[in-house]
């Protein structure tokens, strides 16, 4: 996939030009920023994805409450253009933080004190410019692996993901720049837990079932979400999600399918409305007699179930409402690893093959 190099610097330059024009006209310079909060997130029933609404906020330079955020926005935009886009180099989120972490001239105040500040400004610049973080050449931690019959091109290197041992291919945070050379698979199985990935990889599940395995460590990263979306769109592969039977697993699945509240502005390039949930479910607790493996819910779990169950993308879904009801009735949650009590390779030899063959999915 070719990067749109010509448009990236020009969009940041346009932001700077607009501020200069305001100053030249004697105006109090301001930056208009779409509000990134639940109050401005809309669930689009037609596309089945989360979207950012039309609410906007303004940051004025000559405003005590806005001045620091205004300076942070301008300075980090300058760093992204001059240090990264103009030189065609990439930098990690942590690196951007340290480049920006300096004292504002004439004061003893730091431009940024914590990485959370610079991270949020980068997200603001995404919605201001319409460019993704990846297009701005900003990377994040690599927290995922992939294995299967897929050969890809990464920075000029040809990588066969079926020949990388137990660890598999380490998925980079920027996956737009990967190109698929050869893909031979029936579907992609994404799982939240690396431990399950290791079990399935050791059992050669991907080879026996002709699929691609992808994992993260908990909540899926942007790079993995984009990779999954590309495999679904470009290679027309079904995507199945495997998580713990708890409200957090349900939310991880919903993020892959509908998008996330924090990244509603990037939903178009990160969501997969066709994705299906393969397990583990509360019904499996009964079917496979896993009641002894139930972990009791605490107040935090119950509060989260109540909250997630009321999200627009869940509240009218009968199948998921039933799952939330069963969690409360059984007063528990179950981890994927509980299936190991039926045999160490039960998940790869019986559970997943039968579920996928019978299309026992939640949608």
C-alpha cells in the first residue's frame, strides 16, 4: 500500500497557515477540535459502527484555560511535520513525548509533563487533519503475533508467517505499510490471549484448519485492528474472535466489530462489521460443565456489565443481552483457559473445530 506522502505534510502545513492568517488579521488565533468523548459518539445503525459526532470545541491562544493546549497542539504538529513527515522517518509515541518535553520559553512550565498529554494531542491532530496516527508516522508498542499461510512484504523483506516457530510474526504497530504477497487461508482467528495463541500454534491449529492466527495481549491494538480489517476487506477472509466469557471479552469483541469510543474518529479504517464471536460463551459453561471453573463477579464486574449492556450497539442485541443475563445469574465469568480442564488440546482438537464447522457464532 502506497503512503500519501504529498498530502500528509500539506495538511499539517494548512493548520499552521490558518493560524498565521488569523494572527495577520489581528485575531485571537484559535484551533477548532472535534470533541472526542462519549457525548459526541454516535452509533450508526446503517453501517454498524461508531462515529464521531459534529460537536466542536475551540482552543484560543489568548485564553488562560486554552493557552497550554493550544501551544501543545502547534508544537507537536510542528514535530510531526519537520521531524517525521519531511524526513520520511517514524517515531514512537514515547519518543514524541520526549521531543516535546521542554520548558516553555520565559517560564518554568513544561510544554508536556506526561506522555498522556502528547498522546491526546496526536489523537486531536488526527481528527483535525483527517490523517491517521499511522499516516503521521507515529508508532506504538508492538503487542501482537501472527502465524499461518500468509506471506507478506515488510520494509522490503519477504516474510513467510508459516515458518517463524512458536513466536510467530511480530505484528508492527503500523500495518498499513505491509503488503500481502500470498494468502492461503479460510478465515482469521483473533484471540485476546497470547497463551491461547501459543497453545493453538504448538498444536498447529492453523495448519490443520487452514487459517491465520492473530493475538494481542488484552485489548487489541490499532495496528492489529487495521491488519484484521485489511485481511477482511482485501482478502475477503471471515474474522472470528475468541475471548474470555466476561464483559471485558465482550467489549474487546465489540471494539473489533463496531469501534471504540476513544477512537470513534478512526472507525472507518479500524472496524469490521462482519466479524463474529466464536467463544468462549456462558452457554459453554453449561455445555462443557465448567461451573467449577467460574470466577465470581465482583462489584466492578457487575457495574461494567450494567454499563456495557446499555451501549447502543449491545442494548438491542438479544444474544448478547442473554450472555450478560447469564453472567449475572451464574454470578461468574470464565476464562478461555478453563477449557484446558477437558484436555490440554481440547480447544484445538474439539472446541474450536466443532464451533466453527457448526457456525456457532454470536453476532
